[in-house]
C-alpha cells in the first residue's frame, strides 16, 4: 500500500478498507479501498498471502477509476 493509504487492521485481518464503500459502475471497484466486490466478499476467507497479493495490486488500480468530480 502507498504511504497515503496505510493498511488497517480490523481484528486479526489486515484490510485496506477505509469505510468509504462506493462501487464505481464502470470499473466495478470500490472507490475507497480499490477492491472488487468479489474480493471484498471473499476477504475474510482469503489466506493472508492472498490478501497481501491483492493489497500489492491496489495502487495500480487507481488508474481504472474516473477522476474525482470537481465541485
């Protein structure tokens, strides 16, 4: 994870969740944690190695989201 998005630990499971649960329709990624719905649903059943693999991929996914809307 990047320094601006540190992984948090909820209980004993490391997670990138930042409590901003909004799924982008086009990319099907959560705009908060950048995980797919399938990854979010399976997270507690994944091995620590699989969770670390997904977390390593998250920074590169930001490019798949549209730029934030300007106010």
